[in-house]
C-alpha cells in the first residue's frame, strides 16, 4: 500500500473511504473540520448522530457514490481518559483491515483528526502520523509465499486485495515536511517489522543459516551497508568453540553474519552493536525437546530476525545519515541431534578463552551468543552492546507471552530501553542480575556450566552471558522468548507466529544515540 500526501491546494480530495477516529467526547464534524468541509453531505447524513466514539465501534457513513469522497468510516476509541497509544494503533489497524474486507482500493486519513487526538494522547501530530502509517501497513501483513494458490483460491474464498493507497490529507496549503518525514519513518519501520516476520514465519528447510546470510547480503547491497559472512572453517579458526559446539550436529552449515551501516564520516566511530540469536531450528540437540509444538522452533531465530529487520528499516529511514554507526552480528545455525552432535557433559573453549561444560544441549542460545558477544567486544569496542534472543522458557513463565525480559546493570541504558519500548508499544520489564545467583553456574570440570537450576532460569542464562562481558562495556540482554513468536493473531500482527519485536526498539535506540 502506497503512502501518499495531498494538501488543500492539491485540488479535490479523492478516496473511496476516509478514516476518522473519535473518542466518546468528540463530534465528527469538530474533530475533522477539513473533512466536514470537503464532504458537505456528512452534516445531513442520518447516520452521523450514530457515531458515539464507543471503543471498537465502526460506523460507515455513505454519500453519493459519484462523489470524490463517498464514504467515511468512523472508528471509536472509547473514553478519552482510557485512550492510549496502544488503543489508537489497534483501532487504525482494525479500520484498515475492515476496508480491505470491503475491497476499497484507496483510503484517506484527514490529518486534522490527528490534531484533535494529539492532546488526548499527550503527543504530537508527527507521532500520530507515524503510528497511523505503521499500524495501517502492519495490519495488511500476510504470509502466503509458500502456498501453491494465493489468497484462499483453493477454497473459492478469495481474500480481497490490499488497498492500493493511503493518502494523508492536510488542511495546509503545503504538506509539512515534519509530517512527511514522520510518515516515511512509519513506512521504514513497517518494512523492517515485516521482513523480520517473514524470517521468523518461514519454514526451517528454507530459512536456513545460508538463507539468512543471503538476506543480509541483499539488505547490504540495496542500502549501501557492508556485509561479511563466515562459514564453518572460519568460525572454527576464529576460536568460536561454543558456537561450533551447537553447529557441529547439523547438516546445514552455520553462518556468522556481520552487517555494518558505516555512515559517511562515521566509518571508524564506536558503533552501537546488536547481536541476534539465529537458531533457525532448535530440536534441543541430544537433549531433545518434546515433539509437541516443536514446529514452532523455526521461530528460534527471532533475535536474528529483529537485527535483520532493523537494518531493513535503517536503510529505508529518511534520516539515515544522521544516525550513528550500527553493527549487527548474527550467529546462525540449526541445533540438531546426530553422530557429530555435542554430548551433555562435553567441555568446549569459547572465543574468550573461557571453558564451558555443556550440561544441556538445549541451552544452546547462550552458547552461540557468548562467542558473538566476545567477538563484538574484541572487534568493535562498542559504544553500547545489546543482544536479543528467544532464550529461555523461564522468561515466558515470568512475564507471559508478550513480555520481554530486560537485563542490564547500566541504569541509564535500562531507562533508555524502557523508554524506547514504551514509545513503541512493546512490553519490557527489568529483571535482576543478582550476584548471589552466579554460583548456580559452577562446574566441576570447566570455568562454568551452561545451565543452572530450573529456578530463576532466565536470570541464570543472563548471568552466563554476563561472564563474557568485559569490564567497562555497556551491555543489555533482551529475552524475547515470549513475544518473539506468538500463536494468537492481533490487529498489528494478523498472522500468528513471528512478531518482529525488537525492530522498532532498535530504531528508537539508534535515534537516542544520534541525539
């Protein structure tokens, strides 16, 4: 769906349906005066008084079919005191999906509606423009690349096509540049989230480590980033014994992927480094998982998907040159049983030189991450280092399906990430790195074990990673085991599976360090 702009001097506003969003306290004509002027039929519409603004209410008002704007869809946001940005996003998404269901090819959003909502949501017009564009685009996501017949043809129930355009209507004689840039940011972030969703939702026989590497190369080529990829021999030669211990049982070759934005004039600056766990399928290895729901383990590369999605968003942003240098690192492999697979009880030497006794091969994410974190610090001396991973079922028990566990001892970085998550509508919650739990990783043979007791499992995993963080490095760990892959659809994630969580937070993080 194209995002377009039209101002008052651009002639007659045209669209098959205009979208209006109202709280219970608003009147349609007062909330969107420019629309009321462009659609004089609105004030005599018998249905106008039926628009109450009640939450989840959708009221379609009709004018003459030959008019330039023959329909207005009024969507309710509920009471102003209960209206949040999350409610706004979901309402926009539902409205666009409603219009797609009726095969409307062109939609319009009068921006003066957003002006009316800005004080209610305690935000700016530009923020609402961005969030409206992003929500509209995410609501249209589909995953049909693997069907032989598209759009429900096999059932004779063809899914309506996406609207071709969403036009932002401005009462001003010229489209404000700030609003135009906000809309482009929304487009960029939506593109990144959708790419991440595609990666997580794709089947593991096709979304392999090699396929992720090719995706990274394509992103780099299109957007002018640099990309390097290590194969099995280079991974072993680099001394990544923990990563190799996970990869050695798989027939599919591992890949160690590095993306570098290298903005002009900042090529040698200390970068923001993002490390994403890229297990494209996780059987648990020799410590085999139960069969039930194992197919969902194709989504165990949600961290890698977030990093790739961020770079896709970064490349589409209108202000890329103003953002800091960012490096993305993705250690990617399958975790499979087999004759070459690592056994429980094996001891390996990591990239840092520390030795690890692998007591459970299903605790593989921390093994690929620890080598990647060591590599990141030795190679780049990061400004900030953040890893993101579908790491522990314990985090799902603690925070549920939608909560991301945030681990860091850097208070300023913690606040930055929590603020970024709130801005994006993601649910982040800080969890502790208690030194008292560090003894849980004691090994009788090696420097440390890769698991501790079941209790406090997500904390134990984060403490394992902390063992590989050098003094002075600003580091945070994001455990997205819950929100990385969900089995229920929602307005912003209409396809169950990968959500692309992390993409938007990383965009906010990059903007923060640009400031």
